[in-house]
C-alpha cells in the first residue's frame, strides 16, 4: 500500500508537468496552424480579388460593359468563390448579379429594379467608398463563416469621358469565399494533434512507471519491509545496499541507525537492571523516611493543637465589674494567629482593655503576639497609662524583633467608672466604636499613633491619649481588621461603615446578643466562607444603672 501510494505520487509529480507542457505545446501548434491557414486563405482571396478587379476594369475600358457577362461566365468556374458581384456606389447590383451556390451568375432582368446587396449593411462598404482602397473582413452568412474582399472600381481619367466626373468610384467588386472547408481542415488537424498527444502521454507514462518501479520503488519497497521488521523489534535486520545514490545512502544511514539502536537497547537493558535495583533500595529508604516524616508530622500536629489551645487560653475571660461588663470572641485564621487581647481589672471601678494585631499569620505571628501580650500585661500591672503603654510597646517591638519584619497595630483603653471616662490611645489600629445610648448614635474613637515597631520613638504619651465621657447603657466595640475586611462575592469589603451600621441598629441589645449579631453579620457577608484573616472582637458595656462619677 505504501509502495503504491509513493509510486502514484512520484508518477503524477512527473506526469502533471509533462501533461501541462504538452497541452501548452498542443494549443500553440493549433493556434499556429489556424493562423497560417487563415493567412493563406486571405492571401489567396486577395490575389483572386485583385485579378478580377483588373480584368473588370480592363473590360470596362477596352471592350465596354457588354464584356462583364462574359467575364462573370469565366469566373463562375472558380470553385472557391461563393459570391461575385459588381455593385453600384449606392450598393445596388450593377450589370450582373451575384453568383449563386452553384456558381451561376444571376443577372438582373431587364426593366426590373436593381436590388440592394446585403453587404451594403456592413460598415466596411462605406469605408471602401471613403478610402478608395480595398478592404477585407470576415462575417457570418446563413450561419457560415465567409471571408470577403471589397475592391473599388475607380472612375479613372479614361472613364470620365463616359461617366459622371463627380464620381470617384464607379462601383464595388465583391468577392466572397466560404471558410467552412478551412475550418473543417483545422478541426481535422486539431483532432490529429490531440490524438497524437494523448498517445504520447500514455507511452511516456508507461515508460516512466516502469522506470520508477525498477530504479526507485523496488529498493524503497525492500527498505520499508526491513523498517517494519526493525520496528517490530528485530534490530538485527539490515537493508541491502545496491547503489551509491541517495537511496543507497539512505539505506546505509538506516543500517547505521539500526546498529546504534541495537547497542542502545543493550545498554538500556543493563541500565534498567541497575535502575531496578536502585529503585528497590531507594524505595526502602523512602519507606523508612516516610515513617519518620509521618511521626514528625504527627508531633507537629500535636504541637500545633497544643499551641492553639495555649493561645486560646491566653485570650482573656469576660470581665464583670460593678457597672462594667466586657465580652471577648476570637476566631483565628489558621488555628493560631497574630491577634490578641488583654483585660485587666485594676480595682472595682478601674479596668484596662487592649487588643492588637501582629502582621502575618501562623506560628511566627502567634509567638510575637504572645510576647507583646505578656509585655502589655506587665505594663498594665505597673500602672502605665494607655499612652505610656503605646510608647513602651513600640520600643519593645522595634528593639526585640529587629530585622524580622514583624509589626503590630495596637489600641488600649482605661475605663474609670468613678470619673465616668474612657482614656484611650492607639497605633494604626481600626478605631473602636462608641455607641452613645443617650444619643442613639455611633462615634469612632480615632487615634494618632503609628504602627508599632517601625520606629524606636513616638510622640509623648500625653499627646497620644484621648478621653471621652461614658454614660449608662453605652457600648464600646474593640476589634481587629479581620472583622471589617471580610468581602462578599463581588469583593466588596464589609468595612467600618458596615460595622457602624450594625452597632447603631443593635447597640441597645444585651452585650452577648450584640456580639452574636456582629459575628453572624460578618459571617453572612462573607458568603459562608472561611475568614481570610484572624477575627478578634471585644465589646464593653456600661450597665444601665451604673453610677458614673461625672453625673454627680
């Protein structure tokens, strides 16, 4: 099948240009023969027409018009002439009519009106009269192709004694011959050329196919058979080389390739044996390493669970004082995270509340967060104000975690029930929200501190602090950015505005209910997905019956 397809491709690659070339030569030969035959026909008719014109002119000059009929009688024996007529300048038949199909001249009957010749309707007739010279052309007559020459009979000086001197042309000689015999002969030549060309193509094709089979396809067929045997796995097979041409060189190269493949196959077999042994050894080692890794991963999982439990335990418990209540909720992003909070009651009427957010997630953020939480608890117990805590924690992070790229946002507030005030300070942390029960509106508690750990020094503590008055029923919402940075399916953030709207609507609710509403709202807004950041929420509420110092 491959041999036959290749044979046909090569055969037609040669035959198609050959056929195209022969066809072109055939068309050129036919065109040349046609032009030559028409040229000969025109030449013959021109010679005949000029001879007749001279004879008629001589007859008119020497013997008179009565000689025309004798000339017509003589001319009718010329078989090639189909139409012979002497026409007046007006286009009517002159002394004699035209030769009929049998060559007999049809003379006009005496007294009958002279008919108009059909050739008058051809524009060449007028051209002959105007140019006073002969014209030749081809035209159709009753479906047959005719060749016609019109020759003017001039009114020369010797004729002017008998004819009107105002006429330059006494008449027009029409000589027409049929080209049907010429066309038939052309068709015969075409047929002979086509038949000879077709026979030549068949003969050349047969010879070419035989040469292709013997010199090209036979060695290729043998090569294909050998290639199939090699492809089946017998790499010992070799192609017989009978020539030094391109096919012979191809066979030689193939034999070299087969030998190289055979050597490669043997080497590959040896490599497979060694590789199989190595794989077995590596598999045993991998099994041992995998067991060790699984044991190590199990220890890591236990440690992470323990770390998560430890960090959960580090989240402060809710606080209840006489007039003040604080609730806490914490949802880490990866089990352990960088958000932390601290609640510290100084006495029955004073308490600290702080939350902070370390950059990043995971173990590193948790370690830094726990360190900051411990330092913050120490400062609270030492009686530091919110501004002082901000300054000292900034120095603690900047110096203790230098070069780690770990920073923290922080906010701290001190509730003083006797004075009825909240003093707070913050560094790059989301602003806590103050819901004023008496006014029914929410006020953000803005702060001016920088991100902790970026620079060693900050402003003076007093410049960083702000103080607001508290009233019965007021609510204070402390949170990290994980609360307000939840997003819906369109990637729109919940934002501080969304949290303010929730607090403004439900600020009068009980503390536990307000926290539950906030957590449910951000979970619903997040389309039920896992939070992408740690979420820390602390809400402090002033009892409705609390006795605050500034009220007195």
